[in-house]
């Protein structure tokens, strides 16, 4: 597995410019590494954290926990992502983050990140841009759940995750290991499990993709993009994957 600094620098360089001095500052961050079991929380709603976590391996999910128990998944994050960068600027977390499948995260003290902002403002701009891209992903999630048809919303989600994984070098050809369960897919897209199964069947019948036992297979990328109305401009990648 690559080191934290290599993973984090590669991720930030997807959308921001970093100088040699910026990279050296990132390499100086102290951190602790934590192994997560499937569905284990590492950020809880209401926490007042003093560290921020970078995903080292596996997948994690941001979610809201409603008072009566159900979850609304808001976004999914892979190696290199910084799913709680907002915690640097907020006193109290209004959402939780958990592993989906086994995952590993590295936690960096906020005081070191803030010091980097002061000494190397370009690092602060890059991390702020990371949070803005997260916000763009949230906006697409709202559109998926409100304005797009069920097949379009599901296709858009699969397109987004596949596209981001390709940009990070985590997708194999036309396949992406994706340990999202069908109930979690429903809790992301606001669908009952019967609707999830029916929508998946519809997408499979279009011969654009398949999703079974934690593996997403993209069979016709242009057509899947068209179904999902997927325009990756909101991800603001400097070097979009081919």
C-alpha cells in the first residue's frame, strides 16, 4: 500500500496544483492509522473531532442517521478521499461516516492542517477545493433523489463512482470492486429494496452495466452516461480519465 503522503498528494493533484514545498509540508503531517470493519463508524453524528481522516484503502460512506433509525447515504469515498475535511472548519459533525467493506483510514490532527494553511496557503486552497467538490457531489445526489428517474439516478451514481475510481487508478478496465449492498443502494437513492432490484434489472436489460456481489461492470460507457445524464464537469478534474 502507498504511504499517506503519496495517496493524499496524488488525490489533491487531481484538481489542484501543489509545489515541492507543499508536498514537503504534507509529508510532515503526523498521523495514526486505523483498520475498520465493515459498517464500523469512525465519525459519529454529533462528534467534536480534533482530527480529519483520509481513506487509505477500501470504501467509506457519509450518511445521516434519522431519529427513528433509518439512514440516508449521502456520498461514497475511496482511497485518497478526505470525507471529513469539513470537520476542520466545524465544531460539531452533522453526519456520520462508516466503512463499507473493510477499510483503512489515516487521521491527521487538525492543528497540523491549520498550521499548513498558514504556512502554505496553496494547501488550504486544495483542501477547500476538495470540500467544494464534495458539495457538488451532494447537489448531484439531491438531483438523483428528486428530479431524475429511478434508472437515471442509479445510472448516474454508478457513472460517478466509476469515473472517480478511474481518475484515481482504482478501476480495472471496465470493472470496479464496489462493496455497496442493495439495501445501502436503496438508502442512497431513496428506493425500497423491490425498486432497487427492479431498477437494476432495467439497467442490466439495457446492456450498459451489471452490478452483482460487490462488482460493478460497465459494458457500454457512452450509453450508461446517456441514461444517467452524467456530465463529469462537477468533479473538476484537471486530467479527466479517458
